[in-house]
């Protein structure tokens, strides 16, 4: 992403209350995506969702579903996210600066807890895939290294002794969709493949340090296939969990 595009996406933060963490994800990050009408997906981390939504309702009430605003306001919005949802409240179909946005708001404590413990496996699963971090006051990118290492380890357990890098990233990508009924009915059956193909080099950049570490410990061996990706062989000792 070039500096101009990044600055444009960061500027959205000026029209909402302050946040501690912000990242974007989805097709916006695909290098081959030139569709300017594609929705931009944000995850926003805040210290106190109740207070944040109270302030945002004064600034951007039109971002919210009318029934939630009328029936309970910030309190209802926060309770639904915490008690019924996955700890995240999403405002979809927000029009801003000639773009269509969707943003999810999560309590920072819950974000960190899910990254480290896979409690709900929603945000941790999201952060196992490429994202572009626009604001990170609490060094979530460093905390997320625990999540990436765990995802890699689980994927290795599920893969055969020999596989390609693409196989690896597809397996990592699929972890958060396991047991998701949408993948049986509503979602594109080729969704995982499309995500990996569209962001292969981003996956490679994310997981390369951990693959090199496992190679150094002689848990894995890789060999070039003559293309952009390597073949990976799991060595007998697999005590890397």
C-alpha cells in the first residue's frame, strides 16, 4: 500500500472517537484489487466500548442500526456485542469519502485475550491472515506473534510430511473457518484459495521468521521448487508446540 492510500485510510480515524488500535483487512489489501467500490474493513480497538459508542453516537449516529439507537443506545450496542456476539460490534455499509466502510469495535482487553488464548477465535483468526495495521498504541503487532506461531504449529500438525508453502498458508487460513456453517452454504467454497492467491507474499512475509526458526531447529526443511514458493518437509521430531 502506498503512502497516499494509507493516509487516506488513516484519515477515517479523524471522524470517530480516539482508538488504541486500528487495522484494515480483506480485499482492500489484494495487490490485484483495483475495484474502488470494494468495501474497506476496519477493526478498531478501544479501552471502553460503552464510552466509545456513547461518543460515536453523538458524532455518527447514522452509522448504527436505527433500532439499536432507539431501544438502548450505547448500552445495548455493547451488551449485544459482549453477550450475544463475539465481543465485536460491527457497523456495516458506512459511506465515507466516496467509500463504503465496515468497522468493528472491540474492547482492547478482549482483543489481547483472544489473540493469546483463542477464546472466541474470531479476531485471533482474523489476525492470522494479512492485515494492514494503521494505528497500534499498545504494540498488538508484537503480541500477535504468539498467535501466528500457534497458527503455524497447528497447521503443521494437520499437514502431511511434505507440502508447499501455498498448502501451508491455505491450512492456516482455513483454521478460522473450521466449523463455520457459512462455508457450507453462504460463503464461496474457494474463499481460502482466493485469499491465499491474492495475498501470497503477505502470508510469506508474516510467517517467514517462524519457518526460518523451525528450520534452524531442524524441525523443517525447505527446498525451492523453481517458482515463487518452496516445498517444505517436516522432519521426524515434531515437538514444536
